[in-house]
């Protein structure tokens, strides 16, 4: 976690994320890239290419620069290497592009979530980044104060395809000195006996070097509800999941549990791409 990308729209939720990122950077001798996206009007890039509305665009860019400079003077960023980027692009596309160009290790985003009609047809930028980002994405919903991760819930079916993202989750937990709470959610539609579920988890973790972990099998009517209720039951500091990054019709009809958690959980959520 040496290079951390923080998108900001200058909202209080973005500041919550930046404060957390600052703590992570400081603990890991890392650096922060502070990104502000100037989303263009419907004629977007044409306005630039044709030279239209350049004074207006420069006005907004200069205003953004001034706000970024104010943020960079915040006491909680003292001693941290912070660079600023302003990009004319749609928010989630720009976040992904800057992430790739700068080889970031982690994206930290603030989010107030989405629900109902908006969730189904629009979705939050955080949800879109979670779906498409190749690096871990940490979502912060509120002012965390001191960001300590003692209880890190990682929910999974512990299948073969989750081994690679689980490696990143273990690294994340070990860096924070967290206890990794590995949980399999048992649902009526995909029920396993306790002995079978425990055997799957034990076989899965056998080849990983995990500093501190415990295993759980939790029964609930659906996976998302099970993760949220289990995290509440142990007062977890962080929820982690792997995500398939489904797109198009597959995403519309199947959805993604990790994206639902990003929208609905009040606890921090970190996702790892399969």
C-alpha cells in the first residue's frame, strides 16, 4: 500500500476517505494521489477539442486547484507525500484510468451509497469503481477517527477462483495486525452442513500464511444479510470480499454482493478483484 489514490469531490465523505488514506500512508511510508474529476457537460470532450467554453473550463479548473491546495494544507496530511491531479473525464472512468497510469496499490473512496431506483439504474461511482478496478478498493462511509483494523471480516465461498484475491486480503490483514474472521454464509438455497463448510474453509486456508485468524459458519436467509449481521455481531472494523466485476446483462440480472455491500454497509468495505 505504497501508492494510494483518493478521488475527491470536496464533499465530507471524500474527506472521511482522505483521513483514512492518510493514516494508511503514514503507517506504510506511502504516498497519496489526490484526484479531482471535472465532469464535462454533455458535449464533453468536444468542448475542449473545438475550443468551446475554454474560459469557463479554466475557471472551474482553477477553482479546483485552489480547493486541492487548501486540502493539502490539512494537518492530517503533514509529512505525507501528496500529489494532485485534475482530470476532465467522467468520474469513475477517470478514477480507473489514473489508477492504471500511476500503478496505484489501493483506491480509497468516500461514499454515501445508493438505493432503490438509483441503485438499480445508475449506481454510485464507488459501486462502478468496485466493479471495474483491478486493485483493492476501500470504501469509507463516515468519519472513522482513528482507523484501526482489529477485526477484519472476510466473507467468501472459499472456492478456487478466490485464492488470488484472498492473497491480497491476507496481506491487508497482516499489515494492520488484524484478526482475520473468515466466514462462510450458509443460505437455504446453498446449504452445507457445518462439517462440510468447515472442511472447505480449512482446506482453503491451509496454504496461506495468516498471522491471526478464526473461522465461522453463519446461517442467514441471503448472503448480503448474513455478512452484515455477522459483522455487526462481532463489531467488525472492516468487511472484505472478492468481486467478479460483472458487467452488462450479467451484472443487471445477477448483481454483485460486494457492490450491494458498498451501497448498504455502514462499516468500511474493501474489495479485491477476482
